[in-house]
C-alpha cells in the first residue's frame, strides 16, 4: 500500500486531505438510473467492493464521476499480481450490471483539467 505524501504533518498538494485521489468516470446507458437498488446504487456498491469512495458526483448524461482513495483500492481480480485498479473496478461494475444487460465503461480521468469531463 502506498504512503501518503506529507509536508510538516499535513497532506501535500495533490494529497486531497490525506487521500490519494483516483477520479473515475462511469459511463453507460442507464448507469445513472436511481431508485431502490437502481443501476446507480448497484454501481456504487460494486465500486465499494474495491475501494473507499471519497466523493460521488452528480448523475448526468448516462455518466457520473467518483473519487476513490487509491491507497485503499484492491486491484485483485483474477491473479495475485493484478495492479490495475481501474480494470478491477470496471470488472466488478460490469459483473454487477450484467443482469440488466448494461454495458459500462470505467475510465481514469484523474489527469483531465476541470471542465473536461465530457
């Protein structure tokens, strides 16, 4: 597990108050449908199987964003040497929505500038 970068006891720039943010965009037709055990809730529960969610964005245009703490992420899917957190989250989200026949794409958008989420 990676450490938290600190300067004089507080999280360094980019440390997001002690978290190691990984910003993910979850997109797919119907992925944002709300309601009791709606697709949105199913996706959030699936993501929580792999990492702690720090922030959940607004559902819009069949997509939404989440920030997870990369330090808490479990990239294990099929082999002990799995290291791709995004692929692991994509796999559990895809499996969770398989019964609804919804195709979902999970993308790491951590490097994008503000306002470029389309």
